[in-house]
């Protein structure tokens, strides 16, 4: 990280998948320094490959010059991390598991790993001993309580939700979600980071699903009920919403893009948090997840997709 330019934040992004690689892409496009972490070389390499492809596309579309692309590529660093947390470890006196990285330069960590509280909390607990005390921790969670995640770290005032939307390089919105403990200056810095990456930050309070998934997921779930009950076939359901409501994608097509497992997990968070049966995941959604039909990423969901 020694070669990183001054005055540009350094952002650690944990999770090189659909959301993480997209967040890394927009941060690099904004001339920020990025450290991309995941649990295996194969995952990190796959994420980096998609980022490089995205940056090349930015040049084709004249969103970046070739020189800017080369600078962006040079600002990308990658590392492997394990989410297993040695018991009773404090980090002090322990050698860093990231010998080639100087974490002291990190301004933000944005976590974009699987939508499970334990996994997300573990990411922050593993990294915390190596991060500067002033670094801000952010979670890209779609629905898990920011307040609860913040409480699992030693820096609850410097913890915030930064919820990006898929596909990240295209979608303008970032929900900025303060937990109960989040300091106002942490929110200001998170808003500034999102804006610097070309996004439109909208501050919303920490309630299950925030605003986006509180409204979107029940609509998707209801579309699956329509399909299950034979109200219409998948194309029929989607066409009604596209042609009648001007949605760019139908809800079932969108569920395939998001991932049916992610949709089911978010419905479960809403269901368990509010204890209201209106949020029960549709049995057809559960069945498709059980079959491994998760949408675009597995080649089959409500529609079929050619594998990459
Ligand atoms: N991944 C990455 N990039 C994509 C993409 C994808 N799946 N689909 C389209 N794009 C890119 C294209 O490559 C193109 O980029 P370019 O400027 O380099 O050519 C750009 O998007 C526009 O693509 P199209 O010209 O094909 O435009 P469309 O008009 O078909 O728009 C869309 C594509 C932007 C995906 C549009 O269909 C859309 O807005 N769909 C709704 C997406 C949405 O609702 N996302 C939010 C999901 S909820 C979420 O993420 C929250 C989470 O917590 C669940």
C-alpha cells in the first residue's frame, strides 16, 4: 500500500462476490485504494477478474481514460483471509495474517459476505486487531441489524450500514444506515464515501430490511405466491409488473438476479424480526432454494441462464 496516492481513502472490501467485486469496482473507478479480501485465492482471483473486465468496459464507454484505468488497476490489492477467530486472541503480540499488507492505512472496511450474522460478525472480529482505531467498519447487509453487528465489534460508534444495490456499478442508491450507537460523524463519513463513488446516499434508520428490502422483498415473495397458485406463469407475472408498473425487470427476473437464497434469507429476517406471518417465505421459494435453483448464479431460477 506504500504506493497508494495520498488524499484518497483506502477501502478494505471483504467478499469478492457479486456485491463485493461491484463495490470494489466503483471505489477504484473513483480513484480510491482498494484491498479486496476473500477466503480463497480462487474467489479473490474471480472477483479481481470481474473488476478488471468492468474497468476495461469503463474505458470502452468513455467513463474512464486508459490512464485512469491503469491507475485504478495499480490501486487494487488482494489478500486471503480466514473467518475463523482464534479463541481468546487479542491481536496484540500476534503476527498479522496479512504479512504483505499494511492495514494501518485503512480508512474503511466494507463487509459484503454471506447474509449470516455470525459470519459477518466474525469478519469484523478477525480484522479489528489489525485495523487503525479510527477506521470505519461498514456492512453491506441487506437486512441484518446494524445495531447488533456494531455491538459485536469494539468500535460501535464507528460502525454503519452501507447498503449497495445490484448491479453495483449501475445502481445509483446506497442506503446509509446508522445503528443505535453510530456517531453522527461516522454517518457523515459514510455518506461522503458513497457520494465520492458516484452514488446517491439515502439515510434510513436501522429496522429490519431498512426501506429497500422491507418494500421490495414482500413484493417478490408475493410474485412467487402468484406463480405457485397459478395466477400466471413466470413471464406473465413479470410482464404485468414491467408493462403495467414500468418496472425495469419483473419481480421474478429480479429475484433471479439477486439470488433466491438471498431473497429467502431476507424474508426470514423480516419474518423473525417482526414475528408477522405476512413475511413468511413462499413455500415455492423455499423449495427452489432447497433444489439449489438460486437464479442467475446457478444457471437456473425462475428462468434458465447460460453458465459463464
Ligand atoms: N451485472 C452487471 N452489469 C449489468 C447487469 C448485471 N446483471 N445488467 C446490466 N448491466 C449493465 C450493462 O452491462 C450496461 O453497462 P454498460 O453501460 O457498460 O453498457 C448497463 O448495465 C445498462 O445495461 P442495459 O443497457 O442492458 O440496460 P437495461 O436497461 O437492460 O438495464 C438494469 C439493466 C440496470 C439491470 C435494469 O434492468 C434494472 O435497473 N433492473 C433492476 C435492478 C434492481 O432493481 N436492482 C436492485 C436489486 S435489490 C438489491 O440489490 C438489494 C439487495 O439487498 C437484495
